[in-house]
C-alpha cells in the first residue's frame, strides 16, 4: 500500500471506523516522551526491608506513579487510561532511556525550498516499509489519537506474536482524512508506527485485531515543519498554509494528509511536520 490512509485499514476485529522530550506538564497528550519526563528522584522512594523487597516495592511504586501521571495527562483531553495500560507504560519507560535510543524513519531528501533562510518545505522519498496502524473514530481528534496510540503501545510492549518489546521509532504518523471541499476533518484518524529496521523482514503480528501491519509503498511526500499543539484548528491552519506555499496547480490535493509527531504535545516547542503525499 501507499501512505495514503485509504489503505491503512482495520483487519478484522470490532474496532471503530493507529512523536516525543517532555517538559513534564500534566496537561499534555499521551505520548512517548511523557514517559521520559520522570527523573530518578520522581520515580524512586527510599524504603526499608530486604534489597529484594525494596526493589519490588520500588518497581511497583514507579509503575503506579507513571500510570497515575498518564491518567492525569489524559484527563485534559477527556481520555480515560485503562488499568491494563500500566504495564505498557512501565515497559516503554524502562526500555527507552533517551531520545537517542529511538530509531528515525529513514528517507532520502530530494529537494528543499527556502526563503530568507526559512525552510518552506522539503520533498522526500520514503522507501516501502511495514507500518502498524489502527484507525479510531472518537468524538474529538485528540481523543482519537490518544486511544489509537495506546493500542500501538500495547503492540510495541509485548502484545505481539514475539512476546517481546519491539522498540520505538519516530515520527508517529497520524493520517487525517478531509471532506470533499477540504474544509472539515473526519473524526476517523489512523495512527501509524513504523516497524524498526530489524523487524522489517518479518514484522510481528499484533495480538489486537484492531491493529494491522501492512506494507506501504515507496512514497514521495512534501513536508513542512511547525511547532506547537496539534489540535483540529492548528492542523487545518497548517494544511492551508502548505496549500498556499505549494500552490494547487503544482500539488493537486488528495483527500488526506499526514501529521508527523516528533515531540510531546505538552512541550513548549513541540516539533511536528505536515506531510502532503505526491500523487503518482
């Protein structure tokens, strides 16, 4: 398939029509770097008893702290974090020691357009690759990407055919669909995770039937970086800005586009990109 979201579909299951240094804010969306925002002091308590007992108690305490932190962050977007997310949250935290540990999705830069020192957009080529994706249709965009991302977290954290932790990659993509006039965003969004290089030859199967792993065809995209939150208002603004820069005759619009997330939405200078897919 291509990066066009029409091909990133659910495979069976009963699901609805699936990037991140944090500033520690509690008002943020559920993201990978929220998990990295904890310091050793925040995540550990002194205790008494045997070393084994202290270790177990500390692990349980850390897991509970992380889980409650996620609950607090999610409530800001009317999202409830179920109790079964405690283990995936802990897995991501203990396995992800820093941003340098995450693998970036590889691409080839074709061209870059600049004006007065500002990069207006880049044209990139992405090779065909396997992505795990899940499509969610909640009341708001923020709710959809939160619930979709939690599904992918479970897949990354052992709920897969290998039973192992798969590793993180950036960016996490959100595929957004538009109406015929390109004025309104569909509530159904697709959240997608690029399988790490070492798993591309044989991607693990998800335990969750709402997640499908598919091969996306090689694709050329036009990308433009932007900072700040990713809600419906800002995304539509960025889409319209990209349209103006590219010009409709040069870049016929598809009925969808992609938001690529690199940093926690709660961060002051959140790093994002908007992607337009080049038609064949």
